[in-house]
C-alpha cells in the first residue's frame, strides 16, 4: 500500500487550526482575521451569556423558594384559624369551669345549711354529731366528694332496708304458719260466669259456676305475698270481686264490679275499685304488698299467679302464657323502678278447662280486653290438709274452733282437703277459722 508522506500530515494540522480560529471568532470564514475590538466584544458576549445562565438558575431557585414560602404561609393561616377556634373553646371551658365552681359552692352552702345543727336536715343526733358532719362536709372540694358521701348514705339505707325486708319476711312466714299451718297451702276460688251456648246470644247464656284450685308458693320463697293472699281469701275479701280483663296473656281480677242499669247489666262496663269493696281491703290492711317481693326460683311461668300494680295488689292475675320476661325483673319498664318484678306467689293446679270456658266470653280489645259479661268471684276459701288421726281436731280448726291450740299442725298424708273457713265468717277482729292462737283475736 501507499505510505503517507510527512507533508500530508502538516497540511491536516493547518486545516484543524483554521477551523478552530473560525469557531472562536478570531478569523472570518474565509480565514481573514477579525479586528481586535470585535474579538473582544465576542469574549464579553460569551461572559454575559454565562452570567445570564447563572442568574436564570438563581431566578428559578428563588421562584421555587417563593412558592414554598407561599405554601407555608397558607398552612400557617389555616393553623392560625384552628388556634383561634381552640382559643374560643378554651375560653368557653374556662367559663363553664367557673360556673360549675360557683354552682358547687352554692351546693356546698346549701348542703351545710341543711345539715346545720337545729335545721331539719337528714343528719341524726345532737349538736355534736352535726358539728362532726359539718367538718366532714367542709372538707368536700368537688362533686365527686358529694357523690361519694351520698353513695355511702345510700348503701347504709339499703342495708337497713335489707334488714327490714328480712324481718318482714320472717314475721309473714311466722304468721302464715301460725294461722294456716306449715303448708303446702291451697286456695279455692269459686266463680260464676256465662257459659257459652250454641245458637244463643251471650246475654242469654246460662250462668254457671266453676272452681279455680290454687297452690301457693313455698313460704321459704314468697312468705309476704303468700301470707297476704291467704289472709285476703280467709277474710272473704275476694267475695263479690270480678275478673274484668281477659287478655291474650293474662286473666285479671280485682275489687271491681259490673255496671247494671236497673236490672239489666250494661255490656262491657265496670266500676273500677268499688269503694265499699276496696274499703274492706284497706280497713283490714290487706290491700297491697309492702314492696315488690320476687324469687328467681318462682318465675311467671304459664298458669302461675301474680299481683298487679306498683306496689302490687290487690288486683291479681293468672298467667295464660309464660310471662317470665315481661313480668319478671326489668320487664315492666313503664314503672319508675323498672328493674322490679311483679310478685309471683301461686300457681293454678286445677281449672285449666275453666280458663278455656272463660276464653269463649266476648271481650272488647279496644278497651284493654275487658270482658263484656260479668265473671264474679262468689266464694273463696283457704284449704288445709289433715291426717285421719287428727280428723276431729282439724275439723274443729277448719270450723274456727281451735280452742287456742294454734294452727293445725301436721302435713297431709291422705291428701284430704278441708275448707279452712266458712262463708259467713270474716273480719280480722272476729273469731274466724284458721285464726291461730286465741290470744291473737
């Protein structure tokens, strides 16, 4: 191959130098040199371009900083608005605290004044006691202290109530055993009612009689309610009363009477709480329960019997379905003490067919399921049991001639029932059957 000559390399170097001169502005494209002043201007122009690029970068950085500052300012404005809201809330809270403090001071002054010696307060005892209590009250600083004080008093009152309840239960059990024996106790309610008859209007149905046989709850579970009902029955207070409500869940009786216009009964109208009937309950002090006695082992099951009202009595009802929930604890929310229950104190042992007969009698559902035709309790009696060996003694007891021997003892071995009182006897102050020791007359 051909070799490169030295002259050729020199020519290439000269061409490169010429191109560099053109590019840096020292010569024209035709390789004619520029004047020196033009060359200087071109150098200054390049410097200005470099400075301009630096300032553009700084300007962009400054713009970015400005945008960031604007964002921070907006955030601070929002926080300032929140802080203003917080300040208002804090101010309101301070005002409320001041008001509560003033109110608390007022309560304290009233509390101290109420319990001051000589005032008609709730602190018992003499001046010394009042001084001590005044010191204790003076130490109170807030509502929590007052609540603790009231809670202690409430606990103390409930403890006293528990003692009274226990005492009442013991006395009721003692009285029931003394008057009617240890049990089991039974009651019979004889009622008169219109019996359903085909092809006849209800006003022409024949009036017939039937008997509800009732077994009382054990005295160990429901002494107060059992004793109250036994005493009511024994003193004939239920004679002449009526079953007035026959709802889907209960059949209820009370000291009520069917209205009559002349000799004609007024359909579906009753006189509630007839004064002459209620008066007998009240004068005998056998109208109501002292409190809502209840035992969890004797719930409102189907065919059980409970007292209605607050306090319970004298109305009672027969549970036609299981009412353990709505008549048990917490089931009667319309009463002030909704956690209480209706006293459940007995159960129906015979008379379910009689309930079916009563269900055929028309009722007014728009008026609380009122029976449209009278169902009257014509007789009531306590039934005691006797053994063959004590037949004469028990018979005398059942007829009211106990001769001071007390309630007939012994539990039924042959399951023979004897009426514990007679239709013509009643009144708690008379020598009535099943009265117990003669000194109680």
